[in-house]
């Protein structure tokens, strides 16, 4: 854990800010190359990142404000600009809404742009989670005696445990899973159709990951022993799973028609 990587004179350079900057840069480069592969405007990647950055941060903060009204009203500017408290689901929704206009302006099919965005989201969020771990921003898990347990006594969020207590490094768990999802998407991108299917696979895998990581997170349960993030994960898994099921059914019917000795039925 290292909230401050180094100092330029008296100015601290925060690990979370560096990780976020690197995340958006890598995501943009990955998306730019994928758009070029599909013979679509490569510059759209940078527009998506720019609009997604603003929309994602606002979406994450609005999501937080819905559950922390007193803190928001007490200091709106401080609440919005604070380094911790970013929520993945709020950021995903805000970023998706913010990128509608630049995608429509480019005339790239939205579903195809989402497939490319899935690559950037996976690798970008993986890098971002490393920033969460280094900064100790409160995304840690429950106490553990496992050898890879970590303590965050000097993080940007208040450490609630006494000396000698280690917790699950939940952010690192998610980072590893998202990096693996990125590799899976890279291997599937040229083989999955129709447009939108790759993004659905990303949503399914990323949501399942978040559901499992929440088991060792400290977020409060809201219903049936599950947190808000877990219920949201269930909804996204169901929606993306239904989309993929319909895609597989359609592909199966198309294959059966092609194999029929009478041609298309």
C-alpha cells in the first residue's frame, strides 16, 4: 500500500490518480487498435474515453450521493472531488450514457462500439483496482488469516481494525479477475457475433466477478444477506445471460437450416 507514490517538490503524486490516468490511457489505446481492426474510426476510442471519464465519475458520485445525502449536502464539492467512494455500477451507467452522443456522431453501430468498449473497460478497471489497493481507499475485504492478507493502516480511508489484523485484498482479487476477462475477450472478439455479444460476455463475467468478490467485502447486506452490488450483479448477469442465450439459439437454428438437405426452411 502506497497512497503517495512520490513528491514533485512539495506536491504529492497519488497512486490512485496515476493508476486512473494509466487505466484510461491503456483503455484508449486498446480500443483504438480494435476500432482500426474493424475498419472503424480509431479516433472514436479517445472520444469514448473522454466522455466516459466525465460521465463515469459523475455517475459514480451520483450513485454514492443517493446513499449518503447528509455527507453530500454538507460538502457537495468535497464529496464530488474526493478520491475515494467511486462505485463501479454507477460509473458504468454514467459512462455508457455519456458516450451515446460521440458514438452516434461517428455513425459506428452502438452495439459494435460496446464490444470494443468492453475490452477497454476490462483492462482499464483492472488497472484502476490496482490503484484502489495502493491507495487503501476502503475497497478492502473482511479480516482473514490467509498468508496474502493485507493491512491498510495508512490508506486514504480510515482503517477500522487494530494492529495485527489483516484483511482480504478484495481490490487485487478483482484486478486479477478483470485481467483474465480481458484475455478471454481478446481471444473471443474475432469469433463472436452478432455485435453486442462480446459486451454481453463482459457484463456476465464482470458482474459474476463482482458478486463473488462481494462475499469478502464489507458492504452491508440490504436483502436476503446480499449487498446492493450483489443484487445489481444478479440483474446484469440475468440480462446479459438472456441475450447470449438468444444469440446461441439463433446461431443453432441458422446452423440447422444450413445443414438441411432442403436448404433454408
